[in-house]
C-alpha cells in the first residue's frame, strides 16, 4: 500500500492550503482563477471522499503526530470511521459545490474580484476537514477557528451591504461564545484526564482513557453541548443562522448549511459517545427535547419566510433538530444499556446528517441558480420559472421531495428510521421518558408534514404559476457546471433513498465501535433490497420497489391511455370561467402560509395591518390597498434583546470609569493602594 | 391448486380498481336516500369515469410537465398502496415494500404533487386549494401517525401483515388504547379523504372547497385518473382501518376459497362502513376552515390519549 487514508486526507488539506498562494498568483486573470481553483478544491474534496469511504469501509484507524503547534504540545491527527464518515459527508458536498462554483462564480466576474472568495472558500473546506481529523483539543480548536474565521469572511463577501455586515458580526459573536464554551469543556476534560497535574491531558486519547466523575462529566458535556449547539443553530441559539446563511454567496451557503453545521454534530457525537462514554439518561432527554423544539420551531419559522434562502436556512434549524432527536434517543438508549436500539438511533441520526448535507446543498445550489438568473431572493416576485429554467426546476424539486421526507427519496429513509427508534421505546424502564417519547414522535410527524407544506410553497411560488413581479428580468438557465453539480447531488439523494441497506452496511462500523453493537445483520437480513431494522417482522421498507412500482404503473397507465390518443388542446386558463385573471391574483408566499400563520401565530411576534393605502384622491374610494406584515422571532426579544441591552448598559457603566482626567485616575490608584493596604497585610 | 404469489396482488389491485367506484356509488346512493332524493344509481361513478376517459383534454396554456405528470403519479400511488395494504390477504409478496409509515408517506407524496399541480396554472383557486390542503394535512398527519403508532405499539410491528397476524393470534381484548386510536383514525379518514365536515365532495362552491380547488383545471383523462384515485383513496383508507382495527376475514393463505371468503367479508364490511359514513355525513355540516383546527386537535388528542393509555395501562 502506497498511501493510507489519513495520508490522502492530509494531502487534500495540503492542497487546500496551497491554493491561496496560487490564487494570489492568478489573481490577475479571474476567469482562469475560478476554473483552476474550482478544479483544485474539487480534486481535494474528492481525495477526502476517497479517504473517508476507504476508512469507514475497511475499518482502518490511522494516526499522525505533527510536530507543529506549541512547543511540547504537537498536533495529533486521527482518522477513525466516525471521522471518516464526516470526512465523506463534507468532501462529497464540497465536491459537488466546487463543480457548481465554477459556473456560479463566473457571475461575479466583471462586478467584483473573486480572489478573496476563492481563498477563504478553500480555507473553509480545509478547516472543516481538519476539525474532523483533529485528535487533540488544541488542534481541534485551531481548526474550529480556521473554519469559523474563513466562513466569517465568506459571509462578509458582499460587504457593501449593511445587512451582510450585521449578519457577519452576529455570526462571529455567537460562534465565539460557542468556541469559548467548547474550550472550557476541553479544559475540564483535559484537567480530569491528567489529574490537573500536567498538560498531557489535552489529547483525545488521554480523555478516552480517563474516567470522569459524573459531576465533572456533566459540566464538560453541558459546556461542549452549548458550544456545539451554538454552531449547529439549535433553538434558542439559532438566530445567527437565518441571517448569515442567506447573505453569503450561494455556494458558500450550501456548504455552511449542508456541512458546516455537521461539524457541530460531529463534535457532539465525538464528545458524548467517544470521550465521555458513560452518562445519565437525562442528558439524552435534554438533547431530545432541544432537538424537538428546534425541529418544530425551525419549520414554523421557515413557513413564515418569503426570502428563498432564508427559508432554506430555517430548514437547517429544523433538520439539525431532527438529527439531534436521533442522537438524543441514542443517548437515552445507551444509558439504559440497550446497545442495539442505540445503534439504530445513532445510524438514523448519522444517515440524516448525510441526507441533509445532500439535499440542503442541492436546494441552496438551486436557490443560487435562481438568484444568479433573476437577481432576486424574494419569492413574492417570482413565479413560472419552470418554463425558463427546466433543469434547475426539476433538480430543485428533487431536493424539495427529499427534504419533505417523501418516499422514495433519501429524507424519508432517515425519518423512517427515527420513527422506528421511537416505536422501540417501550423497552425503556423509566416511566417519565416513556411519556416523553410518544409526544416526540408526534412532533416529528408534525415537522415532516409542515416541511412538506413549506416546500410546496417554496417550489410552487418560485417555479410554478406566472411571474409575480412587475417586470420580469431576462432569465437564463444555469450553465452546465452548475447543472452538473446539482445533478450529482440529486442523483446522490435518489441513491441514498433507494439503497439504504448498502449505506447502512457501510457505516455500521461507527455504532459498532462507539456503542459496541451494530444493526446491519438485522438491517439487511431480508436481502439488500429490503431495509428491515431490528427484525423483518417488525418493519420493512424498500425504496427501490416503491420507485419501480411508480415507474411500472406510470408506464402502464400512460401506454394504455395513449392507445387511443385523445388530442391535447392548449387553451386559455379556465379558472371557473373568470376572465380578468392576472398574475397578481395568484397565491404568493405570504398568502400560502396564512392558514398556518393563523393557527400557530401565537408562537411569533406578528404585526399585521390592512387598510387603504395613504395619499389617495379620496379616502371613500380607495384605489389601492396596503397590507403590512411583520413576523418576528419572539426569542430575539426574550433572550437576545435583554442580553444586548444589559451588555450595553454594563459596558457604558465601565466606560464611566474612564473620564480622561488625570485626577480621577489618581484617585483610582489611591483607592487601590488603600484597599490593598487594608486587606493584604 | 396453488395460485402463484402474484395472483393475489393482481386480484387485490383489480378489486381496488373495480370496487372503489362501486363503494362511492353506494355511499352516494345512500346519501341521496337519507336526504330524500332519488339517486343516479350505484353505477353512476363508472359512467362518470367512462365519460371523462373518452373526452379530449384541454390544457391551460402555461401548464408545465408537473401538471401533466401529477394524475399518473396520484393514480400510481393509489395502486401501489393497493398492492401493499392487506385487502384480501395478508400474505402479499409486495407487503415488505412498505409498512404503515411508508403508506402515510405514499399518500403524502400524492398530496404533495396534487398541491403543486394546483399551483402550476397560477389561478387563485389552485393556490387556495394547495394552501388549505397542505395546512390541513400538516395537522392531520401527526394525528394519523399517532393513531397508527398506538396500533403498532400494541402489536409490536409497523408492518400491516404482521399487525393483522398478531390481532388474529392474540386474544382480542378490548383495549382502551385501540378504541381511542380508532376514534382518531375515523376523524382522520374523514379529513384525508375530503368528506364532510372537512371538505364537501359534492360542492364546487369556491369559498369552501379544498381538494376540488386544486384540480379545477383538469379535464379529460387527467381528471378521470384523479377522480378515480380519489375514490381509491377512500377505499384504501377504509381498508387500512379494517386491517388495523377489524381484520377478521382477511385470508392468511392464498387459495381460491380463502380469497373468496375474504372477498365476501370485505364487501359486507364495506356496505356497513358506507352506512356509517352516511350517518356522519348527514348528521354533520361542513365546518369553517379555521374550526378545523379544533376538529383535528380532537383527533390528535384522542390519538395521544390512546398512546398514553397504552403506556400507562398496558
């Protein structure tokens, strides 16, 4: 063997780090720069995918110690199946998005230099790869910061807009609050691991060996969960996500939503199942409850949006919630020593991680193609794009079906597995948790159904009907590189939907190593076509047969009905005989979600006003009506506003100390000396 | 003589295709009688379908492929579901394809595309129907799944064949959880199949319609497929309910006698259920759209009660 997987992964990171130098050299010729850099990031991502698939498939664990970093504290890299799985997820989407970028970035040429975008894009991907490879706290945090800082600059790319600067600031603040919590958590674990005596506890290996007292373990878990939740956008730490994701360039949004959030999931899994290992059940309950809240709130917020990318960003909150539901269930099952069920729930969570990366990446790429073509993010202005952008529409539709958890696409498989995990909860001995779990299943069902409603809205308003805006810009279809990036993601979505047994067989080594149990012997018990977790009698699903069934019935019905081919006439729209129909009479994003807004309105801060528009000839004969609607996040007022206000108040109070007069400062010194003399004798 | 494994699938799908319009005809006939009208006869749905199939299609000028694809997809999901739900026998070769959750997913994808087709033409009615349908579905689906989960928890499986088998083998005690689940299931069936008090299948009054609003622009064989699929959906929900709550009569083995007995049982059950449905439909009036949250909330509450009573009492 010439290379081991970890060497391939390191090589890919090296390529990504050398790319900025190349970018500076090529900066003069932007066209070449875009092509070369997209090619190189794509190649590097592909290398990581190979390394990841290889690692998980042949169950290798590779280690490297790099003698860089602080003196006497070298960097440790380790590629085990869990890291390999996340490496595959990140690499796969980065590969698709890099192909897509070649076309997407061309849209910027002539408007602004893209060198900065290309450089930070490469560093961003490199940061994500490093996070999953890190095997000590120091290297993990360095990588985490590389990732956060690079993504900050990517969000700031179009920095002439005030909205972007505000979003980037909010993002970097919350990212750092989270990073501090993670740092403290590693500090606690490293301290326990080395007995607070030396620095050697900072490697993950030392933490794995250590036995944590339960109170310290709780502190470490809570801190790290807080930190990772801030990165993942778990409610109530989600506020940065719908601000930062939409304003970044769409290829970056795809990566941020699709895979950057997953590094936080990786962190949670790594810390909980690999480093701490033994934990009480209520940790799992906390994760489960937060996951449920995020899932439901995320999708409800998404329904209220009319900005296409913002809507997708809120759906990331929802899907992170679904992943956390799986992880929470797995933790609960683990703490009650039910390893097979824990393995099922963990597989469901990881499968959803992979699925979400694919379909969310696909959807953001589609939204980027729409933005690229129409220069518009507001769905209220769109419509009828399916005729102008048939490829983008069809591929976006695949993403919509996948995220709405409809068979035979991939989103359904993972939600189905989570439902199966929920239905196994009667095996749990604790009564309290047994009451919580049915409600959880119901909320997950509600989430799935609301997501379907939301994507009927997103697809229907954007691509169907007529153009809703006043004058339609010259819309063009996405070019071949954007199309092929989306096409590959769409094919992956379908493949993951119809071949789940193979994927689960591949990734089954992860729960086997973390939890000591696997499900593939049961998951593939009835053959590769039938997904049968636990037992074939218990439940089974075959996406392939569903797909084939659709195709066969569709073909049969089509051919039988077209023997006597009735002519299809095209005519004007009927609409119950109404003649004066125009494009403004269509349902738009706001009106589509009106019933849901009314039913769940109490969860939001809604201001709605309807009446004749001001400044008209005569108020008795209104010619124009004015409709005002503002939906806001209640949590912003409940949590963030008070925090912001009190920190302003506090800093202003501190500021009062600095008056800029020498006399005042002398008094401070005098008081300090007196105090010291009194107390420090 | 032992018929092949796919014999039963063909019989089931044929029964579904053939009997679904008859069941609708039966329901309509009863409804006419209870309301003191003379009916068009039990065979009228067949005549409607035949008429629609023979007509040409007039397609709106801006209809996209989604609009033309949807009728086939909706029809296809109904037939696929007919091959999976144990209508006559629970020993189906296609049964492992899908358990109850997947069936709910199959109905959901049909609904997803119907709603998209409603929005495709760009009329106010289509969008209105799509918006209402998806809102109601998003409230109904959790209740539906909760009801089904209660059944599957009680029978330790989500696969329908297995549920039927467990009910057969087990002592059929009257469980409180199952009663609650059944009540919820009835309310959800009324919702999902667009019956009174949720939607009125007979009306074309713009302000009240939901399902009809989405398919207003369809004509010819497209409309025929959609109408037929709607009939099959009612039939399938009834069959799903029978399999989950009262499966007695469904054949376990595949031989002609057993299947014939199962067929007779099924027709009798359908006749009774039709009568029950008519009592509900004539006894209630259609609800205002925003009253439906209470209706569906009640369904959800009952399903949750069923599940809680399962956890507490059993």
